[in-house]
């Protein structure tokens, strides 16, 4: 399972620069709006020091981290929901991702044009939110019309399903009309399932990315809070979301450094312990409720992505569908156990090596070996 995350925002807020840093791909970046028309896609390794530590213990022939797919979507502008700035095309790209990161410009630079000629994070955030809500309102209107037509049929099951859809839309509509998000509607499980086919953009999880300059990152590293970041965090908190600070320019330069010592020294210049992009990836994982388990051995150490609450057979199925279909049992220990005891033999001696069945809920950081019927 790969996390699919779209990068959205107004033009010239640093989306393509951040994307380039994420994927080290040559995403086109230029000082003018709409330079990104077709979305760039990059697959990024998920940083996880637990996998590195497992590899140091097992010394496998290969080490495979979990992956994140990032999609760089061109800048939205006011009126995008009505087609302004190629808006309809851009909105369609957002519908295809599982979560989106809204990049907000949090730096002043007279040499980089702002689409509204002033840096104002709350206003920028509102512009994007309103356009997404308006796009969802169009979707809602079409779905409501279809459900109302269905009410005219005689089949009781179809009429009941249509009534459920209309009840859900009645809860979502006022939120969108106020420029809010469909994800905040108090829907029952049945109602949420009934309108899943609408693929509302604002139903998707969202996080904010504060794109700072280096001075702003130094302020954060020293314990301060730049005013622009404070404004973004305030709105994110009100929405139950997160705000991740990143210096896109710095991260792009850092991505070009291959020597570990030089990279560490570069981070220390801004008082950072790790790249900001690592924080972004982990925040996206949290938003989607994703977890990681590992397989480890002399041939391969690998990180696998599952959803919180997945049971052992489902986890086995991420490796191969035959593993899930023929699941017998899973041999399990926590990665913390191998870090503490050093070998699987000593884990067994300590009574930490377990055998789990079909009802076992996989925990983040589990190291697993599956037995199955072929």
C-alpha cells in the first residue's frame, strides 16, 4: 500500500520546489503562475530509522523502505471551481489522491511574485478552501439530482438507498455553502458509504505545509514562532489538522547532498535534527491512520504499510494475496525486542517471540513471519 499525497496551493508558494526536494525529480519550477500544468509524480522512500537498525542487525542483501507517492498539482486560483486558471483540470487531479498537503507561503521575497501581490496566509488558505468547497458543491448538486430521480422508482431498496444519500447530502451541503469541508459533516457509517462515490475533495484528509525561508526556520529551531506560521497553525488547529514547517529552498539544496556528514552539517546550520520533509511524510501517515510492519532476514529487510486496525491476514496480503488467502499463523515480535536482545534466539529465550492467529491486530513496528497454505 503506497500513500498517495497531492501537493496543492496557490501559484508561486513553493509547491514544485518542495516536490523536487521530496522526490529529487526535475519538477519544472519557474517564477510565473501555472508553470505546472500536468501533475508531476514522484515516489519517495519513507524515512524510518527502525528499518536502518534492522538492516544493521540482519545485514540483508537488500533493504526496501515503504514508499510515498507525491503528486505536484498546479496552482489553484480564485475562480478555479469555475475553470479559472485551468482550474477544472487541476481539481480533477486532486480528486485522485488520498490526502493533500496544502502549501502556504510563509515568507517575504519581493523577487518572487505572489498571485495576489501580498503575502497573507489566512487569505491564501481561505481562497483554496472556498474553491475546493465550490467544486464539491457542484458534485453535490449532480448527486442530489440523481438521488431525487431514484426516489421516483418503485423498488423499496433503491428508494431507501436514495433517501440515505439525500440525508447525507443534507448534512454536507450547509458546510460547503459556508466554505467549509465535507469531512466535518456528522455522517453515520451508512451515510458515509452512501456518498463515497461522490469523491468529495474536502472529504479527504488535509494538512498544511508552511513554506518558510531560512530565517524563519532558524527562528523555529531556536524556539520562536514566525507570525505567518502562527496564523497557519491557528487555522490548522481549528480544523483538527496539522501544520508542518518546511523551508522548500533549503530542502531542495539538502536533497542534492549525498555525503551523510555533509548533510548532517547542513542541517545543523539551521539547528535541525532531520529534514523537514521527514516530518511531512510522518504527518501524512498519521492523517491516514497508516502503520508499518517489517519483514527481516538475511535476504531482505522490508517495511510494509497497512492501516491501523488491520489484522494479521490483511497484513500478510500486502506481501502476496496467497499469504492472506492461505493464512495459518504469524510469528511476531516487536522491533524494539530485536534492538534490545540482538538476535531472534535471545528474543525467544526472553519469551518475547509470539505466535499469533487470524484475529491478531498488527501493531506499528511488528516484525512478522507468515505461515500459509500454498
